[in-house]
């Protein structure tokens, strides 16, 4: 019969020190990214003069009769999501690279 002891090797991502809170934080921030959709929509609409200027100066289709183009919404939402998700993903990657004992596997 095999029993787990505190010093045994970790076999799952959650077994590494500090990764379970990071995974939970990533899940929470992913929920925040979905919740940021209405905020991004409002910010994109408020930036209508900017999109009009972009279209006038560059010729890139930015605004139409129904509002800003789809890429304008993405241009606002993607940086918001990146700002929300990048810090915990970075910490998770660092925790995984450190390994179960807190040091890098080199």
C-alpha cells in the first residue's frame, strides 16, 4: 500500500507550493475578464471621436453607421484582459518553474 508523505514528489500542478491559490486567482481574474466586457463596450463607445480620427488619418475602417468596428472593441478589451490575467499567469509560471521544493530545476 502506497501512502503519501509530505516530502514526496508532487505529481499534479496543484501540489506545488503556492500554485492552488494562483490557479484560483487565475479563475477569478478570468471571470473579471468576462465581466470587463460591458466596461470595454462603454469605453469603446466613449472613444468614438478617437476612432473617427483614426479612420480620417489612416483610412482604416473604424466607424460606421452602427458604431465602431469590431476591431475597435477588441483594441480596448484585449489590453484590459491582459492587465487582469498576466500577473497571476506570470506568478503561476514562476511557481511551476521553481518546482515543488521552491528552486529552479536546472
